[in-house]
């Protein structure tokens, strides 16, 4: 299992790291033409730069330009992503994760990969002191059928969304990726409220939870390590040397 750690020193460079990761899983790297069993899966768990990542559905909406401007006005550079649905926000403490696996049949294994990643993320949250369950409250950020929620503090104690997962499958590789809110939930809710309003998408800011609100260990680096450990599992790790900077929340 190849493991990529940290982030590159700019948003574009950081996104390129993930692109290279997926391409290497798909082709086996420079050698190419490897069999499925010879191509090595990869995991990356990190804290992206401050940004709002828009999905493809957002980019085709009438309010997309307004939504991008709303993100910029609040200090969040807007980008577009290949995996996932609606917009998500990263504030520096937010954790992104992905597991890429080689495939030879893009039509099979989708549910199994979702189930495995969801179970692994629940295990990681359990190690951090959070009892997360599958599902999400109505009008959550990046609504979808593969989410985790937990009982959280706030203006009222209620179930709030902590994480969302998505999957992208190409002919030679599958990527299950997601976002996990660690802390700074109020700032995330604020920018997404403006963004979703511009997109004319229903959103309730009070549905944004976090590891912190759920009473778990909200040190971002400990969260990164717990998620990485869960996604790698018992596989031997091969750390990849990539240019990274020192992450700061």
C-alpha cells in the first residue's frame, strides 16, 4: 500500500499530487502494462489548503459564478473537483482522505468499496472517541447516500453530519474519497450557507458537525493518523516521497 503524506505548497500542486497518485495506481507507474495484482493501491489522508471545492453539479448551475464569488469574499479560493457532489469547504483543520485501488472491471465492486471505506472511517472515529452512524440530517452539506453523522453539541444537541464519501471509477482505477470535519464547524457552516444560497440548494447550517462537537479528539494531526491507520489496515506501507509543506490549522 503506497501512502502519501502531507500536502504540497499550493492548491494546484496539491491537487497534482492526487492526480499522480491515481495515475500510478491505474498504470503501475512508469513501467505500465502491469497486471491487476501487480498494481499497488494507495492511500492519502491530509489537510488541504483553505478552499471551497465545487462538484460537477454545482458547475452547471445558474448560480455557480455567484457561489464562487461568495467563497472568494470569505477568503476561500474556489476550485472544481472530480469526485463528489455539492460544494465542501476546507479550513486547514479539515481532513480529506482517499483510497485508490486498481480495477479491471469498472462495473463491479462499487458497493463493496463504499462499505469498506465507511466501516474504516467509523473505526477511525471510534478510536477518536466518536460514535458515528451512517446517514445525515436533512439539508446537509454535500448531500448524499454515503455519509456519517454523530450526536453533537451546539445550540441544541442533535445529529449533525461529520463526513461525506464519494467514489469515482475509471476503467483502470477506483477512488473512494471523502471529507471529515474536525473542528472550525462554524466557519465551514458560514461559507457554505452563502455558497449554497447562491446555488439555490437547500442547506441548514446547523447540520454541520465536527469531531470536536461530537466530543472526540479534535487534534487535526491525530485525526489524520487515525484515518490513515484505518484505511491502510494491515497492509505493509510504502511511503511515497512527495514535496510537502508543514500543515498548520
